């Protein structure tokens, strides 16, 4: 059974940081490029960041460049998203995906 399980979301003040994790099981994690997506209330789901299977290549959506860092540990079958300098516009449910499977999401709320 393939599972992607996100964790690490929560409530944080503007300017704060959070680190999201995505634990993968039931799939050969190390062969997949992985992505973080997010969906804010009333908006379409949008891609946030991409990382290649080996971690050697990353790419970011313009709104998060310079603030978010995607990484992975293939020995632990885990994907990460370090989010710094958070803004209220970052409030959303964050999902990890290999585009075939999706996690259930973790809520990130940025508010004072």
C-alpha cells in the first residue's frame, strides 16, 4: 500500500518558520522526483517546489523562492520543506506528491 504522510504543519506568526515532512512507504521513493503543492481556501492547488530523484536539482515557484527549501533523505524515504520568513499568503494545505500519489495534506496557517 502506497502512503505519503505529511506532518509538521501548524500555526505560526508572520516571519516564522516551519519544517514540513513527508514520509513515504510502499513505493520506490528514491526513483521519483517529488513535489510540494499547496492549496489555499478558494484557490486552485499550485506547485510550490520540485526536487529530482537524487536531490541534485530543485526548482521553486516564484512566490517562495529564497524563503523555502526542498530536500530529501532517500535513506529515510522522507521529503522535507523548510519554510522561512512565512507570510499570511503562505496559509494553505500543503501536499507532497510524485504526481501519481498524493498525501492527505498538512495545514499551515500564518497569522498574528
